[in-house]
């Protein structure tokens, strides 16, 4: 039986480890944090099958001054981080051409459209079905011009075959009675799902991993020993041997990939959340407020407001004014919302300038595979990513054409 090490125990790493076990691998999972307690802990819980729009939209360059000079804001670039961020930003802007935007959208859809096909079998086997709800997701717009723009962009979903329903007037409140009256409109994606507890979902998947004979090391990987075109050992609290190496460490994958000879323009979109344990409202499904940059999801421990984008790297202190911004906006859209938020949280979304993840063999090493850079869609794309990496290692046809996700692509 081949030995595989998966570096990174978030939702992508857990999914990869489980699909590798299906391919008769003995898997060791390595992470300095307990499984699921990094960025995967704090997401909005949405399995977003309707997410097909890259972040680099045509005309996005007009938003850059506002990103720099409004603080806080739904999208913010800290001025002190501008210089190190410029190379990523320039590549991002190059990806905002109409042709590159459409190309990335097709590749995003190839993954997001298969989200539940590959997650659901893991959830069932893990006995975690109580943590997944199939209620769709709702994109809400308060102003007419925002809704009109969303309707134009929705044409891309329609061309790609995503089921998306347009709600107007009273239909919005019939869908979610807690919303304020008089909103401009909403888009309902019936096929979306969500988890009411990201951490309990991760822990359930980790329990399945252990029951199948998996091994977990709570430590850091600091070194790889190479022999020709192969990794023969890795350092993780001692020298360890593995036949295959999988890097699924989210925002921390860049340094690990560099140790293995590969580079890519990975940066982090810092995201925030706050949970209101007694909110006074209950939502049937996640509600996304795209102009405000956050989502609201009723979870097992209360109402979670999660979102915003902040570019400031991995070292800067959190700016929890971002959570205040979300709470203020949520009160406008959900007038019966009460209660105070618990301790705010911040996590690191690993993002690449073309909005696509890396799901790839190493071009330099024969037993190394990469799966990271999912941006806002780690939960959505986790299982199909894991199934794809496992198929690659087993020399089987993967679920998707992996060409758009190569680590050595043109970013």
C-alpha cells in the first residue's frame, strides 16, 4: 500500500485524504492546527454551485482607489501592503479582460457544479448529514441599479446552465420573511447547499478518516528531502517517509510549494466573521449581499455574518472594524435582528489572480501534487478537488479537465 502525506487539514485536505484512502493509500494528515480549525472554521458555510463569476471582473480597475482610501470597506487594500501586493494586483487586472474573465468562469463552473456530487458521499459515510441543508442560496440587492447589474451578470449563469430564479417585490419576502420590505430584488439558486456547522462537518470527516486507519500529526512540515525527481522524506517533528506528497495548506501553500521548486502568485484575501448567538431571526438559507461583501447564514450556534475582503498579507493584525461594518449592514436588511456578536474572527482565503485554484501535479517532481488557492470557494470545491488529486495519483481519469488549474499556467 502506498504511503501518502497530505499537508494541510482544512476541508480541502480532509477531502483529499478521504479520496486517497479510497485509492488504497495509507494517509498521514499533517497540520499545526487541529483539523478544520484554520480558515475552514470561519466560512459562511455555503456550498455555492452557482458561483461562476471570477473576482477579476471587466472594469474592476475603477474600484482600486476606493479599495485604498475607504476604511473599513467591503473590499479593502491596506496602503502599507500596496508595494508587496502590486505584482498580484497587476496580474489580477490582466485577468479582468472579457476573454480571460469568461475563460475563468467556465473553469470555475466545472468545479462548483460538481460540488455535491463528490461531497455528499463523504458526508453520508461520515454520518454527517445533519450538518448539511439543501435550501438553496439567495443573492439580495437593495438598490435598483445593483439589481439591474446583477441581472446582466446572471446571463453568464444561464449560459453555463446554472438554475437561477429571479425574485422581485414581494417574492423576495415570501422567500425570506426576515428581510426588509422594499428591496430591489434577489436571485435564488435552488441547487446550493450549506452547512450549519463548518467545524462539526470537518470533525465528522476527520472521524471517518481516523476510522479508515488514517494518521494525524499536529505539527508543521519544515523540509522535504529530494532524490532525483521524487520526494523521499519530509520533516514534520522528525524525518518521515512518504511515497506521495499532497500540498493542501491554503494560504500557507506558497512557501511549501517553493520548497518543492514551484512558484505561483498566491496571496490571501483576509475574511472576517461574527456570530450572533441569539439573533431574533432565522433564515431558511444563506443570504448573500454582494454589494456589501458578506453573507448571513443561520447556523447551529447562531447567525453568522461572514465576508469582506482585506488584502494585508499574513502578518498584519486584524482590523475588526470589518465585523462592525457587516453588523451595521445586516441590521438594515434584517430589521428584526437583535443581540450582540461574539468574539470576531479572521481567516486567510488563499487566492490567485485568475480566481482559479491550483489542482495539479508538480511539473518538477513525480510524486508531488498541489491543491490550494480556492479563494472564497474552498468548501464548495473541496471534495471535487480531493477526488481529482486522488484520481491523478492513481493514474485515472479525473472528474474535470485539469489544464486550467495547472500550477505552471499563465496567471
